[in-house]
C-alpha cells in the first residue's frame, strides 16, 4: 500500500511539474508574440524605428526566457528563435520590408511549435 501511495505522489509531482513548465513556456511565448505583433503593426505603418525598438525588446525578453527554460526545452529550438530574432532586427535596420515579414512569420511558427512541443499531452509523452 505504501508503494502505491508513493508512486501516486511521484506521478502527481511529475504531472504538476509538467503543467508548470507548460504554463511558463506558454506565458513566455505569448509575451514575446505580443511584442512582435506590436512591432509588426509599426512596421506596417512605416515606422521602422518604433518597430525596431519593439523587436529589440522581444529579443531581450527571449534571451531572459532562454535562461529559465533552457533545461526543459530543446536548445536548438531556443537558439533558432534567437537567431531568427537577430535576423529580424538586421532586416528592420535595413528597412527590408519583405524580409521582415518573412522572418516574423518564421518566428511565429517556431514559437508556436515550441509551445505545442511543451504541452503536457499524451502525444508528447509517448
């Protein structure tokens, strides 16, 4: 009986920790996406300076997130988003509208994939 209770507690802790990671990653991704959307709005209006500042803010947010979620999320996924953000900033500095839009689309896709990969679902567990 003690073994069953012990295993139940261990499973509950693992599920609880999984939910915590899921919630934290989803929150971080949502915050970065919000800043990117605001930056895109400025870019669409032709205000590259304001857009650039927001993209730099998103980059700083992502670097802070990397330190927190690095043990739980694949490093290559985190680094790929960081590299894409660097390219986005560079494209914005050169006023390359089509490249900015393409990079934003790529970043959104990668962030959503990271969010999906970290969800506590049966598909992700198996």
